[in-house]
RNA sequence: GCCCACGUAGCUCAGUCGGUAGAGCACAUCCUUGGUAAGGAUGAGGUCACCGGUUCAAAUCCGGUCGUGGGCUCCA
C-alpha cells in the first residue's frame, strides 16, 4: 500500500507524484504556506473533497479558496453547520432541516416551538464564536443506511431521517462531526471549525416550508453570512445598506413618484404626478416604436363577460389568480387578468387573409390579478398593473422571423433604458401541456433559432414553459440581486384553437394562425420599479420627471426666470421654477436631493446678459451659457435619450 | 395564504417601571433679498393602524383584525 503512488496534475500543468493516501492539506502545505492558509477544499477531477480526505486516485488537482465560487460554497456550508451546532447547544430540542450555502451566505432550516428572533442572534453568534475558538476538527464518516437511520433516530433528528429515507439506494450516506455535533451531510467542509474565523453575522429569520411544499409544516429559516476577512464582511454589510438606499419603495416616497395606501387597497398603485411623468415618457417612446415596427395599437375594456374567460380557458386554469366575478342584470362579468381574448376577438371580427398576416395588435392593457397578500412587493408584485402587451398573429412560416423581430425590439428598448445585462431563459414543454408534440417542437425550434440569430446567451429552463406553448423570458436584476421577469415572448397554440381562429391561405383554404404573446416592459409598474433602482432615482435627462429647475437668487429675478421658464417649456422641456423665499444654497440642496439633472441659477449677472448659470447634478457648476445654448443642449440630450 | 418582526404628526424617528405624547424635516405666518448642498422667529398639526380585554389608569400588557417588511409557496 505504502508503495502506491498517485499522480496529480496542477492547474499550471505541473505533474507530481505523491504517496497514495496523502491529503490535500499535506500537499498544499508543501506548495505554499500562503495557499495552505487560504485553501478551503480540494477539487480533484471535478469532485470537491475536503482537505483532510486521503487522495487515492490520479488526476487534476486544484485548491479552492474563497475566491472560487465552489470554495465559497464550502465555506458557507461549513458556516451553516457552525450555526446549527450553536443553535443545538442553546436549544437542544431544535430539529435540523437543511442548511445549504446560497448566493451571499447560508441558511439553516430548523424546527423549534419557540420562535427565534433577531434578539437571539447575539447569543447564537457568541456560541458560534466559542465553537470557532475550540477549533474542532470536522470529521467525515460514511455509514450504511440502517446505521445512519439509527444514529439520527437516537439523537431525534426526525427530519434527517426523512431525508435519508428519500435518498436513492446507491447514495453514499455521510455525516460530518465537529465536537459533540454531527450532521447528515454530503459535504465537503473545511478541515476544522477554527478555519471559519469570526467574521460571520446572522441576518434574518423567516418561515420556510419543509422541503418547499406549502402542505408541509413551516420551519424557521435563519439566514447568515460569513467571510474569511473582516473587511469582506464589512463590505458585504455595506452593500446591503447601499442597496436599501436604492430601494424603489424608499425612493418612490422620497421623490414623490408613487404610493400604495391602505385606503385604496394593497397591491394597487397611485402614480403621483412625477411618477406619471416618467410613465408618460415610457409610454410615448413605446408607442412610437411600436408604430415604427408595424404594430397597431388598440384599446380594450377592463371587464368582459365571464363567458369570454370560459372560452379562453381562464376560468379553468387561471381562476385562482382572478378577482371574483361580478353580476349585473343576471350576467356575470370578470375583471380582466389578461388582454389576449380581446385581441383575438378583434382579429376574429373579420375574415382574415394570409395577406393580413402577421397582424400585430398592441395595447397598454391594465389587468387585475389576485396575488396572495404575502407576495405583494412595492411596484414589483402588485394586484393591478399595466402590461405593454401585444399579440402577433402569424403563419407558421413567419414565426421565427416574428420572434427575431420581437427580440430586436426587446433589446433596443431595454438598452435605451440603460439595461445592458439581463438573463435570458428558454422555457420548454411542461408536463401538462396542450397541442401536438410536433407543434411544440416546431415552436421551440423557432424560439431557439431566433435566439441563435440574435446571438443571445440563454439558459434552458426545462419544463418551465406555459401549458400552451414554450417561451423566452428576459429577467433583470434588482439592487438586492433578486431577478424579476420583464420581457417575455410566448408562443401559443391553445387560444387560436379555442377561439377557432382562421385565415384564408394562398391555397384558398382555411388555416389556423399561430399566436405570440409578448411584453417588453412586462408591467409598467415593475419596470418603473426596476428603473428607479437601476438609476437610484437619478433618472437620465430624457426620463427625469423634472429635467431642469430654475433657481432665482432673489425675487427681483422672478420676471426673468419666468421668461426662461416659458422659453424652455415651449421647447418641450419639463422645467420648474422655484419661487420660494429661500437662499439659493437651500434651493440647490433641495434640487440635488430631488435628483434634478440641471439647475439654472439666475441673478443680476444672468438677467443682464440673457444667460443662465448651469449646475449639473453631481458635477456641480458647469458655467454660464445663453438661454438658447442651454435649450439646444438639453433638447439635444432629450432627443438622444441620454 | 403560511412563519417571524413591525405599525407613534405628511416624512424620518424618540417615548424609561403602565400615570393621558416629543424632536428634526415638511407645512402656515412673519422677519430676512441672501451667488452654487440647510438664514431666523412664531404657529398649527396626533382617536399613538383599527376593534376588544386586563387595570383606578394603556402608545406601553393581552387577544383579534387590517396594513407593511423579510422570507416560503406562487408569479408580470
């Protein structure tokens, strides 16, 4: 045995032989003491193992540190165990669920009658520190299923037994021990608790259904994060603070953009004048581009007879998301959750020829959906919202081309609003679906082809399509890293079928069109929320609710200020005039806080020379210029959508 | 919907042991006419989310309802 060797290749290409059974820790200590200090785990032939595991096979070896995603995962996973051990010391009756690493830290789900509150965090953190201090070695053992079940039964970890029972037969069952604490875990972990250091923090506690199923009991999920260096933890906490400052709910209040009020109803938005101004710009731009791209705009009602929704199938598959129907003169009406049936009805109002296709009908359609109260979130998740909806009716041959055109428009519009990074997903056929397999394949191929033509990187979300067809989703991330679906392109075979849509083909026969649902903003409310966060409320000039504000120094400058105001207004600039009896410094401060891009200060000098002294938000004083010059400058910027 | 936390003036927040409420900003009036991020004085403003309970006495303790936040499940 001792004579056996393993041959290992390092990332730099170097190969070395070691006695079989050597551990990563032993190797790394020999290579570099610094790396030895930073190493968290070993990656051997795409398997991640702990530093203490004996190496018995040849292959590629790499040491993972916190700089590697996999290294962070191990670090946070071990941190989750650390927290679990501390919790078990304080609350021995707690039962452990699962405790994985997540994007910026880790959590552990525990079952405990007594609620854990943020006040308990300090106590838990103190216990964690003691465990780190003790520097218990973290030891892996593999055990046969029966032994494992017995063991966890003994320590009354019922949830763990449930997990084991669901493991496939061939699964190697492993557990990790540190001190008195043992947890069922696939691993790997850091070599000892001391390696985790003391730069950790518990962040929040939340309910979470056991195994993500709302029919199961609810456990307490405790979130935390940890870093190898103090500075990294501080930076992370600082990032969270900064993100909170950009929160659209906070900025919406500060900048007086919108409100949500108890007296109106939750999930229902009041767009205040400043928010409405931004929305009008969004809408106007959108309308112009849609006419330019061959769409026709339509308007449709907010309610329709329930029959319509029965025909469309919404009363069946979408009922739980709809407001309840209302009755009027013995007829049931339904507040609309979607716009599609209306557009279809417009299509069907006349006999269509293949020459009419593609027919693109677009609308800012305000829809109402019942969302469970717990999911509502500012502008991002609401109960009444306006979709920038459109439905494209086309022949099967036109499908790919139409999707490419939609993607072109999506990218153009998102980029104009300053979004250059997004996640693209292709969602394929789910388990429950309608339509023929051939149709599905053709439609999925059309979407794939379109993505290819556009050269977009995308991920496939298998089985995540809508039951009526596959779709492309484009998601934008908010400041806290949550991603929100905005644009969506969905192929639909179902509704043309249900509504018996037809067109007369070249051959004189009746054919069924294909329908594409698409939205670019997704919802104006959500998109606006994302915009607010994206710009931290400091909208670019073309979007800013107030583009420039005139600040007269004293009231003897008001007449001149009014002249400048009139001129800019005539030029289409959103301008305000601050006539308040305040010092100019005060007015500037307010304009800065309101994130107005340009401030125009006018005093004796300006009146005399027909100029304005221009201050740019953030940049400060950029000198004085003639009113005409300033007008040309700002009008130009607006035109370029800067 | 579920778990936990929270709800005090338009906004941001104090409020001790249960003894009937406070600041700053904003608002109104007056003074001040001041050149690039807060001039001064005075005043008005509260059914302490709502409903009920305990108590001589509740913003404070207890229960319920509504709303908000962090999550879970679900989704634009």
